[in-house]
C-alpha cells in the first residue's frame, strides 16, 4: 500500500485540442488542474506534485529526471481536431512512448488521447486507440482515475466519469498547479469548463462521446476562477463546452439567468481580470430561441473583454453534406445567427450597443465585443465540387450584406473511432486535396482580407500584444484570448514582452501593426514605412527633419489618417 502522503507525482502536459476544449500554450486546459486537484483531494501534498509541459521537457532535458523518479507519472494529452500552433508543439506519439519507458514508477495516461492517436497530429488522418506502453490508460475521466488510483495504493481503478461535486472540489484544489506552467503568470490563459457533452450528434465529432450535456453550476465555475485568480491568473476563456448559450438550461434552450450568474460572478471574484472570452456557440440555439439568445448574447457582451469570438460550427453550407453527416444547422440558419450576434454584440467599447454592428470611419478604433467565427470542415460524407462553391458563397453573402466575422476556420476532417466518420475515414479529404487548396486560397484572398479590414480598420488599437517570435525582420505576437489576431510588427523586438499596437495594414489572417502610440520623434524607418502611403524617401525626410512639435508640422505625404495613433508626445495608453 502506497501512502499518499509520501507519493511523488509528475504530471506531463502533452496538450489537448478537442472540439470544445483547448490546451496548447498559452492555454492551460482543465486536465492538469483537475488531476492536481484530485491528487490533493486523495491526500498527496501539493509540494510533491510536479507539473511540466512537453515543451519544457524538450527545452530543458534535466527535467526528465522528474519523469524517471516519480512514484506516479501522469501523462495528459490528445488531439482530436487538427491544428498548427504557435505557442507550443503537442507531444508526438514517439515522445509519449518515451515518457512511459522513462518512468520508473507507475504510469497513467489520460485525456482525449483515449479517443485515438494518429501517426502524426494532422488533418485528413485516421487514428487508432493505443496504450503507448503506459501501465494504465484512463478510459473514463482521467481525474477520477487519478483519485481512485491513489486511493487504491496505485493498484488500479475502475473507468468512470467524475461527478459535479468532485469536479467542483478538484477544480479549486488544483488551481495551484498553474504556478508551475512556463507561461505563468502573464502569458497564461485558463480554459474553463462549464459543461461537457452535446445534445447533437455530428458525424465527425468526439464531443457526443461525453453523452448529453451536463452543466457545472455557476458557483462552482466562479469558485474556480476565484482560486485561479488567487494564483495569479488574469486571463480566462470559457471554452470547455459545446454551446455557451445553452449553459444552465435544459441542454438545448438558453437560460439567460444562469449566464448572468456565471458572467457577473466571474467579474465579481476577479475584478482585475484582463481577458474574459468564450468559445463555441451553437447557431441552431440562436435560430430556435432567438429572444432568449439575444438576451444571452447581450449579457456576454456586457461582461466580456473586446475581441471575443463565438465560433459557429457550420461545417458545411451544402445541404447534401449537412444531411449525410447529421449537421444540425443549415446555411440559411447560420446566416440568421451571424446576423443576430452582429446586432447584439458587434459594438465596440466607447459606443452605444444599439448601433451594432459598426465599422468604417466613424467606428471607435477597438475590436468589437463579440463576433461570430465560422468553422468549415472538408472531407465529410457526400462532399462534392459544388460544396466548395456553396461554402464560399455563404461567406461572400455575410460580407456583402454588411456583417462581420472575426475568423473563418477551414479544416479537413480527422476520423475517430466511435464517430460515424470512422467508416469513411480520410478518403474524401484525400481525393479533394487539390480542390481544397484552391478554394482555401480563394477564401483567404477574397473574403478574409476585406473582412479583416472591416473588423480591425487601420488605427484599431490592440492592447497587450505578447511578442512571440521573429520572422523576416519582423516581430510577431498576439493578444491573449480566443483566436487572437496575429500581428506583425516591423523590426526585431525583444520577445516575451507586451506592447500596445495600432493596426496599419491587413493580410489574409494577420495584420501589420506599429507600436501605439507611434511617436514621430522616435519611430524607426521600418515602422514609418509600414504605414500605407509612406515610402522610404518620405520616411527618410520624417527622420531627418525631427523633432516635431505636432503631427501637422511633419510632411507625411499620405492620405492615411494618422491622427488616431501617431503622436509627437505621449498619448494616453490603451486600457
Ligand atoms: S453540435 Fe455537433 S460539432 Fe458541435 S459539439 Fe455537438 S456534436 Fe460536436
């Protein structure tokens, strides 16, 4: 019998990306936090729990000692949607095997990895279930397995799901683990769970494998935010649910009172939070219950921070694909939902919400409070050439009718055992690879670019951009939040710092920004020439003729309205 008091435990985070749960840095998913809470609840002292991300093990190989020497190794990971990530690289299957081989103690693997593992973390792949040489694989909830395994003296556990009381306790007791994340405290965003499971059954999706939705009551989520903020977390995303609007209801219809308790409760216990975003809103909820949904969306926009995105899983605008894959929303319905979110939440700080959606010259230069995003999935059953045209036409219509989308996410399907797509596999996605490439390029050029200009017009201020990497003489960074815009800033700036930026130009999915406010008396040549209309020679003249008392003193030679972000003395900083 192993005494929990003396047990040393190492948790390794290989990262997760599920349809309704994200945990690649700068995000920390719920898994390591809940697992740590379950350990504490089972009697393991906090000081004996070590947490490493897979990237930290790669960067600092000495930490493998913690994997080797722990009495219990817990590996958490699994990608059930494909993606590429800036903030971290998910563990590859070979690395996960190496963890199991290195561990001298008992090894337990859990998280969405239980749904299957591909040869690599990519789209258009098929996956299979593997134990990757671990002693135990949690086929139910890994946090419940952790608790039961420790209780049993590391003998074993029954696969089971945890209940609401357990998750409420573990979520709070495990909050301390965030301090061991390499991104803590400034560059870390905690993914919050409000529910699991889904009332719908889309063919490709792993979420229904959790069953029908079960909600965590507002006080338990609020209590967790309180605990996390005591450990220094200032950024939160309510991302672990299939549909935020359904929160606290009967599983499908919205319950605005529950949403209000949740959002206002979070604001009360974490008044200094810097990010409060969400993920996943089901457009069918908005279409079926428009009035309650409007109210719910208003509540969210009142409490969230700007730049928030409600990702809509349209997946396909083609009725044939919709039918064959059990997709729950049609293109027409999704359009209606796009319109409603724009009308209720497409306003910007500093203006009247009744004016939403706003863009163009008169709109304040901040990101809108909440906009829809659209997810499109290719390689589904029934897909044909026409599917691509229908999807493109849907997006074009949103633009032409004067609405905004914050993000268009186009992916190819991954086929998991237990979902209806497992028979079809990646066959259609592979057949349509060329078509997919051409279409994606067209969407990027014809829709993403003008849409981005509408959402974040020149002069839009993006506070707190975290500088993440250098490329081609520029520094790239993002805000913390849900699907943040990628910002390229001229020059190689010190990484790991945070600056405010004003948008000056637009790519397909990223923007060019200059430091805000841009001081004409100090701006570099690179920064000046990033502004449309200012070429090398004008920038040279600006530099040579310094200093300036006011912007009017400088001959800028551009029609571009610089007054919103250029100064010759310090402007008020963005909030
Ligand atoms: S609505 Fe469909 S895609 Fe969304 S979580 Fe439910 S089953 Fe998955």
